[in-house]
């Protein structure tokens, strides 16, 4: 699926898939307030792949969470596919995530009680998909785990678990995929395989990809990079980045 | 293929999770404990009531003291309501045999008598005793064995009762309703009611008591009584076994203890469910965050978990009932052994209601609040744990749980003082806990790790202070409940045994003329029989309160039995040992004014210190101010009096006889014959059989209580195990890490055992203190005992708790020691 679902309201500007305007996020620590993000503005276009890089504690994960509608900002607006998600209720955001968003996490976040197949089926079932089993099996075959359908996460290696997670992320045909350090828990070689898989699937599906990563080669494979430092975001000069990572 | 979401909510999948297993186990224990107790209590009730009904020879008894038979229409009404009836007539008369004559009290019964219990009977003086279910046939009479000698007759002879000759066909040893009745003054004979008319002894105006017995289902008895009540005159007395003081005291205490046990079981179960489900909810947060990320709304999350909770509830109820049934059967068998009679297990389905209610309340008051809050877990948690999420709103859980607990306890025990006592104990516990927490934090703050097992243990306590304190709280509460139960049980049993010790006076001497007193004393002293105090007794009627006729002052509804008959008035200089002054002052030496009134009667009459009471004694009337109100141990079966005057007071010069009691062993019974010969005018009242039967019942109830106590203590152990296992994973991970970092196994074992021993010790001390507070309140309010420290329990309980917990801690460590740290860490991931 390369297009937004039919019921999404297209506007001429919907070429912009994700927009953050004047985004700020603060956490109340009782007698103190911690500012995590400050005046963030950014735009990500349809089918673009974007990396958010920065030091630990710089606010990358918070930004990812806000863009994905997992949390709402203290100030500012997040628009996803034309919908101002930062103004939606928690349940509406959940519905929106079910229909349009996929996730990949550093710690895989597979449900230990479910098999690989069931983990992939889960978002399909939540989205009332007609044949969740068949679709899930197909995706697992695509990520190379066609023979591990009945294995539980505990019986899989880290790389295999992340492949299940990738299959799950693409299961509901998302238009945006958010990835939080997808190779962070993996060794270099496995990380590279996972990166290849992720980028390939992303290309095939035409998904917009927003990824937080420390993995510089992986970041370099994205079309654009945002640097985040002390809560402020700046877009990296792509040429300079390519120079650095060459 | 099962869908992933269905699988996520299936009980089978849940069962694979440890916390759910703990919740389910706790629920099963809860339902099983409450169900078993309820079933058993109901069984005990019905068995004891049946056995106690034998004291009346029926379930209810209606006495008519006005010399007129009870209308036949009343009996027909009773039969139409499905009740059985039996009749008897009681009167005193002279019987003759040749030249010998003797005053006897006659019990004439019809063929239905007795409706409950059996008559103990002997064919010949040397024959063995046997139980029979009906009295003598027409023309026959059974005699108290003493009468054989007094009348110089043997079985087969005949005696004259009034105008009727009756043939002696056996010896009457004991009737089921051999009640403790002061008016039964002389040896008893039993004959057929149909012979009474022919004796011509019972004439108009004779002192005769007509008694009707009723037996049947409780609702029928009650509806009959509702019909009967408006028709009863002042000379009618309706009695149920609850009115028989000594016995009803025992039953009531047993009942209260069972209720208390039941309530404590509820509390224990609640603790287990609360702890495990909270742990479960904490562990579910990641799953919920993921489901939310994948698009599940909070309402769906709520529904998902509510559905699971309902399934657990169902599983808990079914499992609990399945466990309780064999337990109940076992207890019934034990009871049958104790009673030495077959007991028909009676499955009282209604008794299961509280058990099922417990499951529901446990789930929705204790398990649901933390699980409900899963709806609020932020989706952002998939990316990282959110600040301030952990212990939030836990206080609300505590409030909900506390309300539910006390609601349940109240529901079962219907005793607000029980609820308040437990609440008091809990508050004391929490106060001490806060103090202890503060001490722990401030004294261990500067402790650094390393080296010895002691240091590691103390540092462990400090590092886990949150978990440690909540574990201490739960253990302490469990111990408090168990200790309360043990303490109440011991004092209950001690009270009972003290109430009717082995040498309780079991014979009364009544009607001792003043000049016979020294001779009686001499007679008993010569036989080395311990003699209780001799009390003077004057028969009189209470007629006025503050100058007003008593009938006008006291409303009809406040059914005061003492007004319907003559009271035994006495005078005494010293307050009997087991009496207690609750208002006013006991007589000073030399004081001649005043009267001391028994407290329950005073309450019914609305009489207080300072009011004046008027009595009619023969043709005299006296009036005295109330100077004190005292409690009386009616259950002691000693001479007890409603009204006591000072020596030389208003009763001086009134016609008095004396009364006393003494203890006689069963093989010394022949002394009674001699006594009867020497003092023909003195009545001997034998109550040895009554005392034996009460002692029997006390023994039965004691055994039942022991069984229930064992059950509840088992529940307490399950709770402890549940709480320990709640932190199992963290502790195992820590142990694995310690081993990875090079900690020796022995050090790990010693420090863990020490840490848990300290936990157990603190919890034990706390629990015992809280239990003492609760028991003090309970003793005072419910069991009317007095407070004292129970050193026999204050010392061992904390020690036992320390040892048990040390081994629980050791048991927790098992996987850490048997598996390689790496494997364990990976498994715990």
C-alpha cells in the first residue's frame, strides 16, 4: 500500500506526512521542571526516511514519542497525515496508531507469551484484518522466519526477535514507521542485516520512516538527518554528513 | 487457530504467569477457607443444636405454670405447621410403698416424649444402662435408683401414686431434659401421662406444670411462635435452648469464635489477593503499553482486563469449592469421631454465599483497583518507563481495600466491636510500622556494603526498604490475625475450662432449715466432702419499683421472666468470687440498708443505683434502695441470686431456708441415700449429668475450633508464601548478579536468610503487638474477659516468624544456587 487509507483526508499539502510546529515538552518533577524539548519545528514528507541523532538524554526518544502520538507535547502541534494528533484524545490517538503507524523498538517489545506468528497477528487482529494468520505468515516468511512461526520470543535470538518485530511493524500496512534504536541491542553484523531488511521493506512499502539511532551508518542510509542537542533540533547538512561517514 | 488476542486473555495462558497463579491460588484458598468454615459452622450449629435440643427433649418448650393444661388447639396448630409435639405433666407428690413414703417429683409423659435425645434407663440396679426413646407404658413407673432404698422396693413391686397403683418396671437414670430447675426438689419418678387422671393427685389449684414440647424445622418453629405469641398469658413460658443459660453461653462463644475465624480468613485471603494482583498489575504495564502502542484504546484495555478478572473469579470460585468439599467432609468425619456418634454431612448451600461473595469482593476490591489503573499506563512506556508511575494512588487501593475488609468482617460477624477491634489493631500496626520504617532508614543509612553476611543482610534491608516495609506490613498483618485467633482461642478454652472445672459442685442441697445447718455441715465434713458457701434463701416477689407497681413500670414487651415467679432472695456479707460490681458499691461491713441487683435484670427493669425496689415476702412487704449492680456468672452452676441483701438487713427475721452445693464423685452416690435418710426434709438436686453434658459439648466445640484454627493458619502460610514470591524475580536477579560478581554461595545464603529472618522478626514483633491490642479490645467487648499480656506468645511468635521466613528466603534462592548465573539472568530477562 503506497497511499494513505481511503478515509484519510487528502489536502494538496498532504505531501507533508509529519509536521511538528513549535513543539516543547516539559516534565514536572514536583518542585522542579525539566525541559526536554524546546521550540522544535520540522517537516517530514511522504515516503521520506529520516534519522534523528543526538547524545543520550538529548530528547530523541521523547521527540519520537510525540511524533508518533504516544504522548502529547506541553506546547505546540503535531500533525500526522493531516490530522492534528496532539489535540486528539488518547483513544483517538490509539485508533490512529492502529491504522497508520508501525513501531520498532530497541528492546523488541514482543509479548513473551505469544509465538512469533501470534505477535505479528496481534496488530492485524486489533485492526480487524480479515485473514490475520495468512498475512502474518507471509510477512514472517519475508523476514526469513518462515520456519520459526511457532517459536516464542524466548526461543529466538536477538536478531530473530527484531525480525519478528519488523514483520509486526509492517503488518498493518502503516504509512509511517517509527523506529527507536532498531539495532541498539544487536551486534554489528546482525545490526547490519536488520538495517538492510528494514530499509528494503521500507522501500518496498513506500513507508515514511522516522528513526532514532546511534548507529551512524544506519543514520547515513536515511535521506535526511535531524540533530538534537539539549532539546533543540537542527537539520544536519546532508553533504557534511556524507563527508563524515564516508 | 486461536487468535492472538483471545490467547492473550485465556485463562490457560494466564496460568502460565506466576502472579496469576498466586492470585488464583489466593482466591482458591480464600473461597475454600470461607466455604469450609461456613459449611462446617453450619454443620456444627445444626449438630450442636440437635445435641443441645436434647436438653429440652425438643426444639422448643412451652410451659404453663398456672395449673391449667395448654389448649389442645395450640398443639393442633403446631402439627398443622408440620411440627411434632409431645406432652408432659410435672408435679410433686407423696408416693407410698408399704409403710414407706417419700415426696417425689413426678414427670408424666406421653408416648411421643422425648422428641429429641433419649432417656437413660436401667432394667435392674445391676443391669447395664441403656438408652430408650420413650417412657414407661401405662400402668408402669420408673424410679430414681435412690428411691429403691428410700421406699424399700425392688423392680417388679408396685407403688401407690395417689389413688393409682403403678408397677415399677425400671430405673430412671437420666432424662434428656433433666434441667437445672430449683423447683425439682425431690427424687424423680416417670410415669405415663394417661395415668395422671387416675391418681387424682392433680386437682384444681395443685402446683402442677404442664409442658408441651415441639420439634421441627426452624422456619416452622418460628412461624408457629409468631402465631402463638399473642395468645400466651403471663404464666406461659416459651423456651428455646438459647434460653438455657449455661449452655447458650458456651454455644454463643463457639459461634462467635467461628465467626471471628471466618472473618480473619477473609482478611488473610484479601491480603494475598491484594499483594499478588498488585504485583501482577505492575508486571502487566509493559504489555499494556505495547497494546496501546499497537492501537488498543484504554476502554478496550479496561474491558480486556475486566474479562480476565472475571475468568479468574470463576476459576477461583470453582477451584475453591472443589477444595472445600473434601475438607468439609473430612471435618465432618472428625466431628463424628469427637462426638462419638454418626454425623450426617449437611451441605448448606446458603452457607456458600459468603464464600462466593468473598471471591467477588476479593477480586473487585483488592485485585481490581491496581488492575483497573492499567488503563492509565501511558503508551510512552514502550519507549521508557515514566516518572512517578510506580506507587501512584496506592493509598486509594488501601482505602478501598480497608473499607471492603471491614465491610466483609462486619457482614460475617455482625459485630461492630469486632470490626473496631481489628481496625484498632491495624492502626496500631501501621503506626508502629511508620516508626519502624523511619528507624530502619535512619539507622541503616550509613551502613556500607561488603564483607560479612550481617552487613549484606542489613544493607539488603535498607536497599529494599520500600519492599521490606511493605512485606513487613503484610507479614505483620498476617501474624496479627493468626495470633489474635490463637490468643482468643486459648482464652476462650481457658475460660470454659475455668467455668466448669472437674470438681464443679454437682449437687445442691436445698431447703436446709436454719437449725439443721450445723448438722449438715457435720455430715459433709465427716465424709470429707468440700462444701461451698451456705446461702440463706428467702422466697419473695418483686412488686414495686420506686413505689410504682412493677407491672406498670416495666413494659410487657420487655419479657422479664423474673417477674413471673418468686425470686430467691439472699443476704451475704462478701461478694461471691465470680460476681463483679458494675455500678455502685458493695455493702460495707455493718451496713444493713440496700440491695444489690444482677446487672441484666437491672437493665431489663430499667433500674439503676438509687432506685428503690419493693418486695412482697409472704405477708410482709419491704422496700430497699439499690446500692449496687453486679454481674453474675450464671454459667458457673453455683447458687446465684438476682437480689442480694446485706446481713442483718431487710431480710432479717424473714422465714429463710439455706442452700449450698458440693462436689460428689459418681462412685460416692450412695452417700446421698444416707443423707436422705438422715435429713428427710432437705432436697438434694443432682446436676452431675448436666455438668457432664456441658463438659462434653465444650470438648466437642473445642475440637471443632482446633480444626478451624489449623485451617486458618494454613491460609496464613499461603499468604506469606504469596508475598515472598511476589518479589521472587527481583531477588533472584539480584542473587544471580551477586554470584556473577563473585559472591560465594555460602555468603549469599547466609545474608539472604539473615535478611529474611530480620524481616520475620520485625513483622513478628509488630504482629504480636497489634494482636495484643486487638485481643484486648475483643476480650473486653466480646468475650468479657480481662486484659493481660500473653508472654507465652509474645516471645515465641516473632522467633518462629523469623525462622520460617529465613527458610522461605532460602527456598527462594534455590534456582539461583542450582543454575548458572548466566542462564538465570537470561531466563529472567
